[in-house]
């Protein structure tokens, strides 16, 4: 499907522009490729890519890069059975984005919330909510997903539904990130006990 196309395109771009590998774009592209692989169960391949993109992302140090690579690296660590390493990366991300623009805290929230829920550390994800209230639609979808995950952790399904509807299921959708929008829709459907296919 489309994820196969995404992997193929990433390989083509990195092969064609080898200088990208160490640049902002290449680091973020490699991280996204690793995330797709980890989600598909190819954890060993994702770990190998993580060992390439994470050190370079830290060296660059720009929030637009670190806010991308750190949560993906954390997800890969968790997928590989290293929850402590995953939480350490989430802690690093929280410190790195604490004083920056709200978008850099909002964007990684869907991954962060799920990592923290799996590790039974929801309070760590809650710390990200401070300063994460970015106005753009794609970030509202991120907030919707995070609030839903955290509410579910506490068994508060009414709050979960309300947050999804308030943050992610209404308002201007023109700038929404499709991946985050689908994520929010899935949380909404699951909470309401609706089993239907969501178009990606």
C-alpha cells in the first residue's frame, strides 16, 4: 500500500542525494522510515536506522529535528523491549522542548502518550501538555489523541470522548496532518465501540 510507496520514496531520495543523510532533511526522513518499519514489526531494521539518525539528530540540536527523532527513537526502543530506554528518551524530549514553541511539544504527543501508557507512566505524558496548546489543526489532532490515551489510562471514557470531540473531531481541518487525523478518528471510534474502517 501507501506505506510501501513511502519506504520506496525514502530510499530513492536518500540514494539520490547522499548528502541528505547527515542533513536536517535526511535525518528526519531516516527517522520516519524507521518508524514505518517499527510499526510493521521490522524492529531490527528500525534499530539499525535509529543508531544512525539519533546521534546526528542530537548533534544538530534544532527543535524541529529533535522533536521528530527523539519520540521515534523512543518508540523503537519500546518496540524492541527496552521500556526504560524509551522513557529516558521521552524525558530527554520533554527537557529539549520545554522552552520552545508549542508545536514541538504537541507534534510528538501521540507517540509520547502511547509510550507512557505502555510503561504505566502517564504523568510523564501529562507534563507535555503544558505549553503544547498549538492552534493549528494538525496539532489539535495530536492533543486529541494524547488526551484520549491518558483519559483511557484513568478509565475516564466520558472525558476521553469529550476531548476527542473538542480537540480533534471539529474545527478547521484544512491543515490537519492525515496520520494524526486518522489516529484521532480511530481513538474516537474505539471509545464509542464503533468498529468501522477508517480511510487512510
